[in-house]
C-alpha cells in the first residue's frame, strides 16, 4: 500500500500513475485474459481486479480499511462470470475498471485546481478506454504516413512466422479481426493502448502480430534493423504452443 507522502500530486504524476494502472488492466483483460478468467472463480468470496502503479494486476479481495486508502474497484466481479457470455462479462469488467481508473485519478487530483483537473482529464481522454480495447473498437488506418525507419516499422512490410512477407495493412487486419469498415480509423499500442502517432516509431510482433510503440517495448529503430523475428514481451514469456 502506498503512503500519503508517496501519492502522486501533480498532473504529470497522477497521469503517470493512471497509465501504469491502466496498462496493467489492459494486460489482464487481453494478453493475460485466460489467467484472469480462471482466477475469477464464482465459488470464491467477493473479488476485485486491481491495477497497480508498477503495471502489475491482481485479483483479490477488497481492502479491509474503512474508508479504503483509495477508491476500490467493483466488488464481486467473479460472481457473474459463469452467468454471462465471456465476451460480455469481460466488457462489463472493463467498463467498471474504466470507472475505477478515473475515480483513482480524480481522488489524487482532488487538490488540483480547475484548469489542472481539466488538463488531467484531457490527457486521460486521449487514451482509448478499456471497454474500447476489450470490445475490439480498435481498428486500422489505411493510409498512415511512415514512422521512423526499421524493418518492422509502419513504413515497411513485416515477415510472418513462416517467412512470407505481407503488408502492414494485411497483418493488422488479420491481427485485429474483422472490423467494420466505418470504424477503420485508429490503431492502438498493444502495451499502453495509446493511439497511432506518425512522429513515433512502432514495431510489430511476428508472433501475435500486434503493434507497439518502440518506447513501450524498449526497441529503437536501430535495434529493429537487426531483428530478424521480433517477439513482444508477452509472447517472449509464453511457452511455445507447438
């Protein structure tokens, strides 16, 4: 538990805390979804999904303190797990998690002035919600200007596991699934969920075929040039399926 003295106080500190917690929840609801799903056993006590400032997530019982140190996530998310379609249940958890993230941010931001709170919300609003990520409301821009150079960057093709070169558009369409053409206007980072920015370097994973900000996965354009097959952090930690 963090202490009052270590609580984020400035807009930048609060937003950094928000992004870290959000990144953890994105991971729980997407890449680690099977693990998350299995931990939400309806036979257990009330459980909550927490995103921590160190970008880790946790399914556990709520805090004992009354009132709690910071706002608590939705209680008992596990009880409805088996009574709903998995997709709908995950979407519901995502919505409640979005509410929790904003509540925590504005709990820390209570002492900010009006213009600072407005700036904080603007920063938060620039990121897609967990609900948007989980429900697949992330799509592809057909004509993005090229980013920095690199064999896996936006301005080139990317090689698949079988070695067949395919265009970035084909790969993204496959990795994101069938998306309504009317919604094909954004692409989001698989790590932080941030939207595409032509000024930033992006790299695609050859295994899961998701795209990432280079800075989020600590890959520079120079490093990308020497990578024959890039594996994102998530795929690197998973055991081979075949």
